[in-house]
C-alpha cells in the first residue's frame, strides 16, 4: 500500500518541480535586491522616514521595475548607530545577498559601513557625507560610490559667498562631531582664503537642547553667526538665538535649515541663509511636480534626504537601462555610473574621479511666501545664488587639498580666535 | 545540591547545543549569536557587582570600551594582535580593564546605593569623553575600523571559526565567574549584599572585598571589549556611551540579577529583539518595551524567576498551600 502511494507521488513531485522551474523561468526577469539602511527608530526617525519615502516614491513611480529587473527593496533600521548599521548591512549582504546596499545617515555611520562593501555588494551613499570616503580614503574602498555630497562641498562656495557679502568676522557654532567639523572647517578654509576671519568656534555636543551656555558667549564684534545643527538641535538653536535678542545675520550649514525641520520652524528663522545642493523651493517645473506629488503622498514637503534618495533610485535605474535590466556586477556598475551625467531634480550631476558628485550648490535664504500654487504663506528656502558644477574640492586645487588633513575640531586651526 | 548539579548540566547542555546548532543556521544568525555571546560576558561581569555584591554600576561600558579601544588601536596603528599575538592582546585587554577598574574603584567603591550609581556613571562618562575627544588616538566620533580579524593557523575572519572562539571565551568566563561566586570569597560578597554592616562587625574588610569584585568585573569587561572589537569590526564612542551601560544593566535585570546565566538570557532576548526582530517587523520596540514592563511587573526575579514562579503556582494549587494563603486574610 505504502509502496503504491510512494510510486504514485513521484510523478506529481516531478511535475511540481517542473512547475517550480517553469514558473521561475516565466518570471524570467532578473531580481535586483537593494538593501536600504535608515534610522527608522530613535531621535533621527523623522529623517529616516524621509530617506525611505524618497526612495520608495521612485520605486512606486516605476512599479519596482528597473528596465525589466524586478526590484526587491529591503529596508533595515540602522537606529542611528554605526555599530547597528554594520550588523544590519552584514545581514543584507550575507542573508539577503543584495547587489547593493544604500543609505546610512550619520557621517560616522558612513565610515563604519564603507569596509562592509564588496564587489558582490557595493555601497551607494546618498546621505552620509563623511568627507574622506571620497577623498583621502577613496582608494581604500573601491566598492562604494556617493550619490549625495561631501559635508564640506557646499561650504566652500558658501565661504566665498560670505566674503562677497562683505562679512569680515564670523563666529561659528557647530554640532560636536565629524559632520560639524567638516561643514564648519570647509567654510573656514574658504572664508579665510578670501580675507575673512573666523573669530570663534563653539562646539555644543550632538543633541544639545539648551544653548544657554553658548549663546551669551558669542563674540559681539562678529558680523555674522555661522551655525551647523543636526537633528532636533536645528529647531532649538534659532529659537533660543532669537530669544537672546540676536540682530546679526545668521548663516547655516545645509542641515540647519533643511526641509525636514523647516515646516516646524517659526518666523525667527526668516532671512537666515544656508547652502546645500538641493532646495524644495528650486523653481523648476520638474521640482515643482516632485514637491507636489511628494506632498500629496506623504503629507509634507520633501527634504534633501527625500530628494537624494529619489535621485539615487533614478540613477540605479538609468544604469540598469543601459544594461537591459541586467545587474552588470559591482565594479562595472560603479564604473558606468561614475561616467554618466544626469539631469536630476537638484540640477545637473556628474561624478569626479573619486566617485563623488559634481553638482550645483545653492545659496538659500528663508522667506515666507506662497509657492507651487499652495494657498498658504509658508517658509521656503528660496535660492538666491547658484554656484554651478561644484566639485568636492570647490575652488581649491585637488592635489593641494588632499595634502591637508581632513577637517576636524582642530583643523583648520582657529588663527583669529582669542 | 541535587538541583545545583541539574542547573549546571542544563547550562552545559545549552552551551553544547549552541556549539552544535548555530553553525547550521544562516550566516546572519551566526553573527548575531557571536555578538550576543561577546556582549553577555560584559553583562555577567556587571552581574558580579549588581547581583552578587549589590552594587548597581552605570559605568560598565567603560571596561568594554577600553578593551575594545586597546584592541583597535594596537591593530590599526601598530598592526599588533593580528597573528598569534592576538592572545597577548586578550591579555592586554583584560589587564587594561582591570587597571582601569582598580583606578576607578578607588573613587567608586567607598560609595553605596545611588551614590555608587552616580559615581560610576560619572566615571563612565569620563571614558566616553576621552573616546569622543581624543581624536588622534580614538578617531573621535568616527571611531576606528578594524580591517581584518586575526589569523594564526586558524582564520578568524571565517565567521564560524570566530563564533567558536567567542563561545570558548564565553564558556571559560562563565566557568571562572561561577567558581568565583561559589567560593568563600563569593559568599562574603553575598554577605555584603545582604548586610554590609554585619559583615564588617564579623571582621571582614568589606571595602577590600568590594574593591576586588570591582576589579574582577572590570577585567572581564576588558575581555568582552577585545572580543567585541573583532565581532563588530568597528569601535566607536557608541560602545562606551551611557546607553551601552544601561543596556547591560537592563539585560542583567531582565534575565535575573545574581544568577550569571540570567544576564546571558537577557542579553540574548534584547539582541534578538533589537537586531533580529527589527529585521522582520517595524514594531519591534513595542515588543521590547512590553517584555521589560511585564518582567518588572510579574517577574521581579527576571527570566530566571520563571521556574520559581511556576513552582509557586503549582504549590498554591495544592490544598495545604491554600490553607496557608487563607491565614493572613
């Protein structure tokens, strides 16, 4: 009896197997597995949501179809911790066997994730702006490419711009970590090389809520204040600065006034100026459409975090288009991508030989106005000047630039501080 | 005594089961178990203070940190500890943890209760401050990447090999700590936990006993640090920050303080939720929160209190137990 059933089940098993193979073949298309690391819990959860939403929005637009390749999008929570990010990246590489993992928020997370990249699973960096990954350490990590920016990239033209405004002395307040050093350091180098002076540098710890010990110490003879805030600090600092009766112009690094926090800000930030490679208020038809669609879908204006991830998805798509929906392999992917030119939401983007974008940097002033047909007065980062095609070295000579150490708490030294 | 042997057998069986089963699981699970094992050495070292001596420390991550930084700095700056000299690094890590604890103990051990908590917190933050600010040595906020694991005859970059190494260290640490807490010295620690004044009257130098326990805990913390550095592949101030100390404390309490094994269970639960469950569902934090709350409410002895709890439940089902329960009312 049992013998009989066994005999009978063989053909059906064979058929099932054949079916399995058939069904697999009939799908035919290659599966592209993209791992995505963003902090979806913890103090950076809001930023993490913007990152995921940006990427997801592009995938939804093309229905997860990259030139025939079916995209499997795997989001992992990196919790804003480098350590966790590495574990999750290894999960993506070992278990999910992703062709590429994308993401990482903090500069320190970027440095931590770089060694995880291999030729099988390359690392694409839309956000983490750690300078050295595409500067002095670029040779160490051949399997990563950056689609976002380096921390100091917007700071170089911004320093020049500050000189052009006639500022002579500036006092700086920056979050006490790598990203802060690199943004402020880049500004200082540019500003001092055109005759300005940074007369003070204060470093409140990342996550500071009460700036009481810092604001009264700001030097009174400064012409302007330069700030670099991140996460929830961005909201607190301008409020407390205004409450202290500040009348000086305020300049900020991109994340101080990015749209992830701008809608929550009040009139105290009107007239503040910052520099970044994107603004939601970029007045191009493409961006207007993007902002409206994003806002309709997620209920808020896109931030640079949304844009850079949307654009990253688009770039991966473009490379796959060239390869007829086949993943060309990590090294080849990087080679092709870095040779391509894109017309993106943030403007034209190409890559330098260290695999970092060359792109427009926008000087943006916060204004209250109506935009894109919305009927309420809102805060927008209005672009007041565009520096086209800025590389990560800005106005400086690449070779000389790479000779100097990476920007840090002590570099450039504060020559004019007392 | 009978039940003690049963418990030992259960633990040995569990360790052996890990050794046999884990290599056949997915590579990600191997990685997670290795991480949890390395970290649970730190949790057990904290349990010596918390569960056996009655000293709740909020600075245990400092020893993990110093062990990890010693490993990372030697490996990246001097290429030391990537071959057979790895064993020297293990020794250095243990010594570094012990020396740091010997120094901190001078300030901390005289305090008790909440003051001990505060002093260890402050000292732990000092180490964090150093790690964060001493850029030239520690790489500041970016931390230090370890490019490769040691190779000596065996290649530790192979995850299964490394898992066995960590499991070996874990088993040895558990054994050593178990022998220690069962020794007369361990008994004196228990005495101090229960009533320090009485111990002093009995002629014990309680300060010295606590100090030695503190140093031993630091030494094991240093060992955990060496393993952690190679497990994670990155050492950053995140390893030394207050939340890491709090994590260790929570894990010990969750599993059951004063049991050594409890801390390990707590460690596996937390790592399982935070690093495995979080890959499956986005609401893992609620589960973790619920586990904490329910443990505090219903299992004041932690997970290790569950058998006791069941026994009580059974006992209260019996008639004589009911009678007992009636008496107070």
